[in-house]
C-alpha cells in the first residue's frame, strides 16, 4: 500500500500486515519494558519496518530510540516516519540532503468515534467532507489520518506542537490532498497522497529538501 502514495526514487520503505514478534535492540527493549503486549508488538513491528526501510538506503541496523514527543530518533543524515494501526505497520525513510521531512499515517477504514470529528476538524473541512461522495471511504477517518501525517511531517521541521485545528486539509477523491498551515513555520503547507485498500487508509507526505528551503 505505502508505495502507492510515495514519490518514485526518493525513499526507502517497508510495510507489514501483522504485528508478529520482532527482535529489538536492548536500548529499544528498555523503552517498552513496562508496556502492555499490544503496545510492545506495535513498537517492535514498527522498528522491524524501519530497519528494512533503512537497509534500502544502505544504513546498517541500529537502535531507533525516541526523541521529542515520541518521534523516532533516526541515524544522522536520515529523516523518516513510522506508523502502525491494528493489523498494519509501515516506515518510510529518506536522506536529509534530498528529503526535508516525511509524515505517514495508517488508520482502519471505519468511522471515527462519536464526537471526534468536531474536535479534530475546522468548519470549512467539515463542509468539504459533506460534499464528497459517500461510500467506499470513511472520509472523516481519512481526514484524521491526513492530519496525523501532517503533524509527523511538521514536528521534525520545527520541534513544535501542531494542533489539529492549526492545519486546514482538503481531501480529493483522486488520492491527493493539500494542507494549509494556519501557524507560522518554515513551510506554508503540505501536499500528499492517500490510498484506501485492505480495509485500511494510508496517507503520506514527503517534502523534498529544495521545496522546504523555498518555504512553500
């Protein structure tokens, strides 16, 4: 799934459609030593994906610890993103001389719990969702998925929190989306791709380094 929403030739990637046990480095084990089994499996599967994505770039296996707000701590010269949801995990990485930031997210293709849409969306976004053709895709959940990817792309650039209501996302049925950021930062917005398959939704943002330098 994840390859369908990535630009060609810029990244390494890996995905897995289960949460089978995966080996962790001792430093990673320490991060989830007290976690419930579900959390540990998700963490381990995400790291399994990350190491295989890094291998595509010729990066040797190493611990991937956590930095600010739980973001993955990538090797020097690498940017990336990890996601997991029930039954699925993926990681995408790139070299920082070519890619400024990456944000990916995966969600089950099912309605959001009652009351969540109002908390994570703007009135203009809800108006646009209402105009999309119903059936086939849970548009509300896709909006949540896109906004999670937005935050994962934003944080490495700024080391700052971004609220759901500080980004205005427009989803398109052709598998694309655009996001206008409502706060000052190094970029004014993001463009990305989404896909629905296997009862899952995935969204990805990959910002080329040249684009980030221009502030677009």
